[in-house]
C-alpha cells in the first residue's frame, strides 16, 4: 500500500470516528446528567479575567419585574412555542457587498478617467482587468463562505437543552443549567452578549484524536452569541428573554402592546434606508443576496433526534428537565446611569441595592 493510500485510509477512518462521536453525542448527554465541569469552570474563570469580558448574573437570578420590557415578535408558532424557541441566526452579506462596492467604485473611477481624459476605454482595460483579477477570487470565496450555514440554535424548554448546529451537521446538546452569560466589549462599549458553555464531549474526543491523544483539549466551548435575531433589546433584556422563557415558558416573554413596529418581524427584521442607500444596495445586488442566504437557512432541517426532543412526545430519558428556578431574595436591575448597556445592580426582593458582588451569588445549582 502506498503512502498516499495509507494516508487516505487513516483520514477516512478518522472521519468515520468523528461522525460516530457526533451521532453518540446526545446519548452521552443522557448518560452523564452531572458531568465533571471543573475544567470548564477553570477555563471560564480564565476567560472572565480578561478586562474586556464581563460576567452577567447567573441563570437563577431574575431581572426586577418592573424593568422587564420585551419587544420580540413571538407570533410565529413554528419558531416560538412552549416546547422550544428558535431565534434565527442572521447571516451577514457585508463582505460580499463590500467587495461588489469596491468593484463599482473602481469601475466608476475608470469611467471618470475615460470621460475627463478623452482616452479610449481600451487603454484602461488592463487597469480594470487587474482590479477584476483581485476582486473576483475574493468575491467568489465570500459567496462560497456565506453559502455555508452560519449555524442555528434552539432553546428547548421541555428538555432544558440548547441545541447548537454548527452548520456542518454537527449538533451539540448543552444543558441550559450549564450556560454562563457574559458580555464582550472588545468591539465597542455596548458589548456583545455571549453565552459560554462546556465543550461538547464529541469535540473534546475529536481534539484528542487530532492531537494524537493529547489530554490538553479545550473544555471551554467557543461562546456563541444570541444578539442576532433579537432586535431592539440590549444585553440584559436579551439574557432575561432567554432565561425567563426557559424557566416559565412563552407566555412569560410576550411583547408589551405597541412595542413591535409593523415592518419588524422576529425572523427578518427590516430597517428603513435612505433612497440613495437603497439604490446602491440594488446596484450591489443586495436583495438577491438576502434572498439567497435566507433560502439557505429556511431550507435547512434539524436532525430527527432534535425534532423528537422538540416534539409533543419527546424522549426525555436521562435528561434533567427541571427548569432553573429564579431566586426570590435576589434580583438584578439595569444600571441606567452606567455608560454601558450591560451595567447592573443586585437588589433584594424590595428593590434595595445589595452590597454583594455578582460572583458571590453565581453558585452552581
């Protein structure tokens, strides 16, 4: 057997083992309802030690009721019901639009040179071809990358799991009680809500396989964001929307009357654009790109095991389906006088500030 054939065989065996690990992921979760999370805790504490990452209240601390202000359209029963909610992940075509915009600007520049110099367009053809030679491969790569699913997330209330599809057919099933919320403000003072979770068992084993059995696998899952698809809510309201739903159900997160603009839906929110920007978007084929990416996300389907767990008669054996109950002695309130969107204060049941730090109250249930 040649070295190339042997390498192909090893690669095929590795891929088969990877597929098997992902197929067994849900069963592993069933058999390990209380896994050892010490490595995850250590990785999380290291992440929280970074100055740009800020811990948010634990899942057993609710927002002060008078501060609740949801404006999410939950009228689609296929995405929002008492069994699960699925907030669509918004795939961005910004990279493609930028490259097409650069092409148009370059073309306008060349046409301007032709107009003001009186030269023949043929003289500037090499310049245009040079720009096209650079932009065409980048645009093709951007379109190909955007075609891949950006992944989907379902918050399964009846199973108390978060199903995370990475877009490659690999689905992690994270117990909701293991999720830890934080805000990352590396990209601006407003920050981005991130939910940290333990690495799926399949990923840990796959990392070991790819590193020849090394035990130095990452136990901290790359944090996923839930800001996409939740328009108009700042970080604490986004967190409370999810936390409150997973504890109490769809009726607990209904929008307040008159808070949803007519042009906004939970699935595809729209924003008003100026006439000039709309024309430019048409020239850059933005409507076609939006339709193209939307069709890809709408046609994607969940696996049979996720459909079962989200269905009316789920197989919940081995799963801890108890909701994370919120405390009745401690709440958090947005710190409206704080210059960032994730500032908050802990209060008691009467709304009076507490001296404790949030970390002292973030005990694992």
